[in-house]
């Protein structure tokens, strides 16, 4: 095989990659807030922190602390030292990614900051996997976080302000999820003990494009992001020439109940029926009736901790063998919103397989 | 769905080639599938809870009047009392819980205004006395103050012109 064809062989279809040397997940961490801990997936998280301030003075510091905890727990879980991680790929929702930059300050790991709103976990895994498969690093860490209070403060109203949330609104998840990618798990690490002999690999990815159907309601983000999820999932199926039933689960990030219905409806128009194997992290993470979260959970942390806590366990037990993980993001800012712009969506797909 | 002319189906959205038209159709489609709070139930809740807040206000007026305050003075004391109560409730995170039920019933009375000033003050305290509280205390209430004063001024002008013709 010549050098050129080896390079080309990783490109599949229009927007996808199939790794020739698929990176394995060799460590993971999920840090959750109190409300998430009380939710249906509460038992799956590594750490459930009762204090919303994480012992810090501000919401922003709290999120940084939480993200730092996730890095720490993941490195420990993988049986590594911080210096073993070659690159860290991460981002969050706060302006200029301050949760990430302050959170990892002390780890001294080279950083690539990424922003994909709530799709950040997908984007960071995509980049981290490409680095591994390309041979540019042996171990990379993909991470993201979100904090309810910090997100409310930045995107909506101060916490104590009294207003009615619409039924389509989602609840930002307080949580941080991290995965470490490499060739194979360290022997005797916590991760290896728990997952062995099962290996979970990132087989391929589909990088999403911005899809904007002109919706302006930032409190109905599921509907804003559903067309993007639809495009990415359809593109993945098309690029790999597969049908939805190839996957045991197609898992979107935070479409919520409104977005889920729209996604299924839109994909049907493209000839794909995912109604039987679709799952949405935002719907799973909260009990919307008991926890009063309306359409579901959202935020970078929503898909991240559902992946690192719940989905990986399902893959470990081989309840599912093939999962398409599709975090979804709404790429708005308060400025674009006030200036009357629509809410563009994006979604990245990560093909996870257990073997 | 198809038999109703005003309803938009997902296939109409998917098959529309013109982007502007597609966006319009999608907006309509989303409106159809998005659940909403019941307009009527919300109105009833707002009516009742707004009424309760006003009744509490009337209670204060009666109380201060019984101490011998005149009507105007009793009114001023009542305003202050309601504002104080609303701020205390905001501080304990109770006001937002009431507002979730009451909707406009807790926004329209002066207590809602107090809440909209106190909430940012609490939130932005950490960004400092000047750039935090000072700059951001009126982020929600600011428009009310600006356009309240502006419309009073406008009405004043109208009133002035009106008086010119009366002479």
C-alpha cells in the first residue's frame, strides 16, 4: 500500500473517517452534580458532588474545579500519570472556554481548546481520535463540562429571577465527562479491571456541518438542533453505506422530547427509520416529571457524563455492541440572539464498538 | 395531518428546495409539535396569585392606616413593605418558585420588579461592587425604568399640549 492510498483509505464518503488503527478508550470519568445524581442514571457516575459550588467561590470556578476533577479521576482510572497524556482536547460553554483553561491549569498537559456548544464531547473525541490514529500521540484525553448555574447566568437570567420556563426548555446538566484514548488499557488499571476483556474502540467518525433551519427560539433548542442531528446521522449511514439497524443504539446528545420526535420525523423523510433504536441522553439523564426538567437535560455535560457513566457500561456488558454517539450543539450566543439571528445547530457522530 | 391545510408535515419541510420557504415551513412545523403551557390555566393562576399579592398589599394599607397613617403615606409604606418582602423571598430562592406557578401574577406587581433587581445583584456580586452589582443590577429592570420614564415624559408632553388648548 502506498503512502497516499493509506491516507485516503481513512476517508469514507463525504464527511466521515474510518480509522485504520481505531483508538481504544482506556480510561474515563464522570463527575455529576446533585440533581444529576438523583436522576435515573445517578448510580452510574464516578462522583456525585452535593455542593453546587464545588467548594469554590463562583459558578465559573466551580465548573473549572469539576472539570479538573474529571481529568484527575480519568487519569487515575486509566492507571496513568498526568505526564502520560500527550494532548488534551476539550472545551465548555463558558465564554472563551474559561472552565477548561482554568480547570486544567495545574495538569501541564498541552491543550487544544474546542467549541461545539453541547456537541463538544463529540468534537473533542473526534479530534483526540484523529490524533491517535494519525500516530501523533499515544494517549489523548477528550473532555468537556457544563454547569447549570454558570450556563443560566451566561445565556439566560440570574438564578433567583422569577420566570416561567417554557415546556420545550431544557435543563443544563451540571457535569463533566472525560475519556482517555490510546492503543489499549494499561494492565492492572481500574479501567482494565472493570472492562477487560472487552475493548471499546472508536471505529470512525462523521464530522457535522452547521445546519440552520431558521428557528429563533433559544428556549426550544431541541428543535433548533434536530435538523443538524438528522443531517449528521443520515450522512454517517450514507458514507458507510449502512442502515440504522447496523447500530444497537443511535444516541443523540440533548434533543429532549421535542427534538427527538422531530429528528425521527425528519430522518423518515430521508428514508431512515431510527424510532426503534434511538435514545437521547437529555431524556435519559433526568426524570422530567419528578425533577421538573421539562423537555430534558442539555449542556456539554449531558452527553458527556451519559457517555462516560452509562453508555460505556452498556458497551462493556455488551448489551450494545455498536453505538452511534451523536452529541448535538446549538451555536448561538446572547449577542447573536439579541440581534435577531437564528440558532444554528451542529452534531458530530462517533462510532463506538465493543469487541 | 395531511387533510388539514394549515398543518405542515415533515415531508413538506424536507422536500422544500427554497431555503427561505423551508425555514418558514420548519418554524410552523416546530410550533405544531412543541407543547405549550395552557394559556387559560396560566391566566387563572396569574389572576389568583396576583390577586393574593394585591390583597396582602391591601392588608398592609389597612394596617398602616390603623396606626394613623394617611392614605398616601400608608401607600408608600405598603410599597416599601412589599418590595422588602420580595427581596427577602428572592434571597432565599423562594420567589422563583412562586413565579414558576404564578407567571405574570408575580411579575406585574411591584414585587416582580423588586425580584428583577435583587436577582442580578445577588448573581453578579462576585464580579465586584462596580462592574458586578453596579453595572448589572438593572440588566432586567433597566428597560422598565428607561421606557417607564420615557413614556411618562411623552404623556407629559401630550398633557401639556392638551392644556394649551384648554385656555
